């Protein structure tokens, strides 16, 4: 029994020495902290700050509202001027539209007057043409009578019955009748030409123009309507240009009078640099946010251990008071005096940390643990090679202990 106790003691002593010596030669950090990058939210404009998140440690999702900044004192004189110029062009467009309507109504009146004149003139020429045709028929009848009289006078003159004076009168009457008929025919051709022109809207005749005054007024009004149409297109183009300028100026005013700040990454509210309702200048820091999407581990080691490390080498990390072990990878060897490397990190180095050599590792498995996804500030130890304790804990973890 006594021998068994001695053997058990020897085994426990050997195991303890194995663990102490193994852990010593395994290489561990003096201290290690769960760390993350700090994002500083700044005011893009000056104005009063309204915080949507008001407590340190509040969890934020990417795209979640953080704060609003509004400035009611911004000078919007340029926007007012553009809107006033646009309104003036709208008034001008209304005036041109009213003037076009008045000119169009006047043109309708003159068009009706010109149509009535054309119809009346056409009927007048048709009446004159009918009258001339009747005169032509009468001249044709007189020519036939004169021709018959001339023939009788010629026969009587050849017989010696008719005197030369009577024959000359019959000939003169025939010539006159023939001339009257030809004149009536020429007059008929002229009236037919005048009628065809009148039906097409062109009036030919003596002592008047080819178009009545109403038609001339229609042409003047058409020219005025064309000028008003050009003016209307120009005013519309200016209105469209002012609309674009007003929209652009409104966007600029909105950007300079109000701003909505949202979290760019999922994280935790780390610090508030202004109070709710406080006036902030443009570019002033408003809030610090810890980026929980990329958690790292910062540690310090001795110089002898530091000289044996390389970037990309595997490491193990375990938290104090926690039996879980997480795999990681060295991503930066900061060396001694690495205080400048912690400017944008949530947890700064201690004085003892700066006396040793800085090492940074990434541990992706931390983000998959709900209670450690953003456990900034938790401390632990980094093992740079598999020691006895690490192997023992992995074995216990595998069997559910």
C-alpha cells in the first residue's frame, strides 16, 4: 500500500514536471488581449447632433442609424434665386401661351372671313361667267344674222340690184358681229381663268392684289405664331435648365444642412465624444465604434521567442477562466515599442507590454462563438506551439469534458 502511494506520487510529480517543462518550452505570451479596430464616426457637416445610440457598449448592425446632424443656419440664397428665376420663366411661358391663344383665335376669325370672301368672289365670277356666256351666245346669234344679211347683199350686189352702199353696210355689220363674238370668247377664257384661280385662293383682277386683306392678315398671324412657338421652346428649355439646377442645388443644400450617419460595420459603441444635442463642427469626431467583424488578438513575448516566430505561423489562444482553445495565425510582428500600432485599436498596450515584443494574431473561431464574437478586452494567453496543456484540453474536449 505504501509502495502504491509512492508510485502514484512519482507519477503525479513526473506529470507536473512534464507539464511545466513542456509549457515552458512550448512558448507562450506574457499577456494577450482580444482586440479590434476602432472606427471613428465624424460629422460630414456642421450642425446639431442627435444621437440614435446613447449608451456605451450598445451593439450595432451594419447600416444601423448612429446619429443625425442638422444645420438650420445654412445659407440657401442660391436655391431661392434659382427658384425665383424658374418661377419667372413659368410666368413668361404662361404669357406666351395666352398670347398664342389670342393670336390663334384672331387667325380663326380671319380664316373664316377669307373663306367667305373666297366663296363670294367665286360666286361673283361664276355669275359674270354665266353672263358672258349669254353675251357670247347673243353675239353668235348676231354673227349668224349678219352673215346671212351679208350673203344676201353680196348676191344682190352681183345681180346689180343692191347698191354698193348697202353691201358695205352689210359687210360692216358682219365684221362687227364677228368681233363681238371673238371678244365674248376671249372674255369667257379670262373669266374661266379667274374662276379657277379664285377657287385655289388666288384672286386676279384689276385694281386689287392677288389676296384679300384677311388672307394677308392670316399670313402675318402665322408668322407671329411661328415666332411665339420659338419663344415658347426657348422658355421651356430655360425652365428645364433651371429645374436641373434647382434639383442639383437642393441636393447640395440637403447634403450641407442634414446628414444621416450609419454604422459601416457591425460593432459596439465604444465611446461618445459629443453629447446629444451638442453643436459639432465639420470633421469633428462624434463617436468611436469597435469593428466586431474582424477581431484580433494582441500579445507580447520575450525577445528569444519573438526571434523564432514568423508571419503565418499557427498559434493557439485560450482565455483565462475558459477551457476552450482556439486556433489562430500570426499576421503581424510589431517588435518592441509598438505603441504607434495601437492608435486605431480598442485596447491599448500596457507599460509592461511595450517593454516586450508585440505580436498580432487573427483568431477566426472567436467570431463564431456567440459569447466571444465581440469580447473586446478579454485577456488570455497565446501558445505559439502545441504544449501539453493544449493537447490535454483538446483530448478532454473531444470526449466532452
